[in-house]
C-alpha cells in the first residue's frame, strides 16, 4: 500500500469576471461582461488602449483603460499586434486584474465558473498531497475548492482542517484565498 502520493490540480477559469458599475444607457448600476475585444486608438504616434465591457442588460459599453497616451515607440510591436488582434490570452490577463478593476468599478464578481483538471486519486493512498496551480487568480476560497473537490460540505472541510486531517503549505486558514502552488495534504480514508 502506498503511503503518500502527490498530484497537481490545475484550476481553469471558464469565464472572465463580471463587473458592476453605472451604465450610462440604463442610468443605474448594472453588471458588465468582458467583450474580449480591445479598442486601440492612435492619434499620430500616441496610443490609447482599452478593454471593452458590455452591459448585460442593454449592451452599453464601458472601456477599461489599459494604456493611456503612450508613444508608439515605447510599446513592443508584438504587443501592439496582440492588442489589435484581440489576443485571448492578453484579454484574459487584463480581465483578471481584479484589484485594478475594483478601483474603477462598484464590484468585481469572483463567482466564476471553473473546472479543475486533475489526476485520478490513488484509492490505496492514506495520505495525498495536492499542488494547486492556475493561470488567472480570481479569489477562489480554499474551503470552497476543497469542498468541491471532495464532495463534502464546507463545515466538514473546516472540521477536518481543525482535526489535522487537512493541512496547508504555506500555513493558511481554510477561508483564505487559493494561491498558486498551494499544497493541500489530506490524511485518512474519508476522501476516497
């Protein structure tokens, strides 16, 4: 019987965060979604770039400022091409700048649909270590993720954590946000 197995689970966001802000057309605070398109505006050699958001109610737009009044020579030509081609990886990089978005919006939703790409657990193991990794941080709580992974309630997860059946490296609490390369060690046979 194996004593300890290590696995890597990758958290993959299925959508970009929604934001809430005042909609100029609706004249009230509404949710906006990321259009996954940039707006690039050049005046001679000065460039402005925004990420476009749309109101879910009326399709009104809001432009999230990315670069403002930058000389074209100060921007890498490959980066400019990515902005002009609406490169999805670049769009998502900016759409997941949750702290920056919070400064400009009423709120940013961290209730994002996600999937976990994982290896199958070895059912003979009595101790399992899972390394969590992700490309985009969206503020997922550890207790919610562990609850989803093992199909137990959050209160059960917290009880197991307090009993020492679940441990975290670095030393965090269960209501902390998931961090990249977090190690979760699970002991016992309850997770099989």
